[in-house]
């Protein structure tokens, strides 16, 4: 038996804590993109994936529009990462459909995808060229608090620094839809607040996000006019 719980609520306004150089008068610089208000970014219908002839979770159906955050929660093995990877197109579903309508989409998974022999700056400069945002690398380094380690090569970075480098690519990508798998992992309190600040700016400017997380980690209530909903997955019962 499977359980799907959907909770949707408007969250009360909240200020982002002043941590890691983020002052209230110094908002996160995220490029504003001209988007149609409430534009549908993602439409999922009867999505299902089976492993060894057993469903990972019950069929899921939902829509996600600009200015909306979908938080996917659940214990280990409930299918959170699988769902995000399905939405990113990295694996194919057994049944159901996924329609994506963003101009651009960006996925951040468990692996930081930081080149070991390149510096933080070189990693981000390379991605900036791929994203046709060649002027954005310096700003991404500054905003993610990476200035002190910008010249370090990837193999010498701490887990938290690697995570920040991966998240810096969100700033460079200018994407409408973010797909984030455990974005708070390996981050300290300042890093968690930074993720919340980036997310708030993205959603307030009309972007959308699907975030898989577990435990007590939840995004800070918004300061902008965006909405949050939640899907709680549980480990699927195995048939006899």
C-alpha cells in the first residue's frame, strides 16, 4: 500500500537571516527573465516507475506553474531521488507522461559534478560559457561565498564547498525550472540560509522548483508572492 499526501498553503512572509554577507539591502542577484504570469512549467500525469516489477511509488499527477515550489519528502528508499531524476529526463518512466514547458531547466543532484583538477573559478567559468552567461562567473562566486576558495582545485574542496560550487551553477543557468535533489546536504547554517535566499529570489521572479529533501530541512517561508506544496512519499510495500 502506498501513501501520497499533498499539502498546499500560502506561507507567511519571512525575512532571510543576515548570514554569510547577505544583507537585507543586498538581495541575491538572480537574472530576471520575462515570463508569462502563472505559466505552466511542468505537467505530470499518472507517472510511475517499476523496479523488478514493483512500483517505486504510486502513480503521481500534478502541475507546477511559475512561482510555485513542490517539496518532495519521505524516508530513504521512498523514491524522492527517483522522482527528481524522472523529471530531469535521466531515467524513463514505466508509464505516465511528463510535459515540460520551461525555456530552460537545471538539475542539481547528489553528485556535485565538480571537475577535480579544475579550480572553483575554472569550473564555473566553463559552465558560464556553456550557459552563454560569460559575465556571470564572478558574480556566482561572490554570491555563493566561494571567494576564499575560488583558486582551489576541486579535489581539495570540502563537501560543503563542493555543494556551493554545484549550486552556483543555478545562478549561471538562468533557468525557469529548477530540479534539486537534497540541496541542503553538507551545508552549514549559513549555506542553508543561502539556498533559501536563492530559492526565494527564483520563485519570486516567476521561476518554479521541485525540491527533494528529508528530515527537518524545509525552505524558509517566502518573502515574495510564491506558493509551496508538498508530496510525502513512503516506501512502497512489496507484494508477496
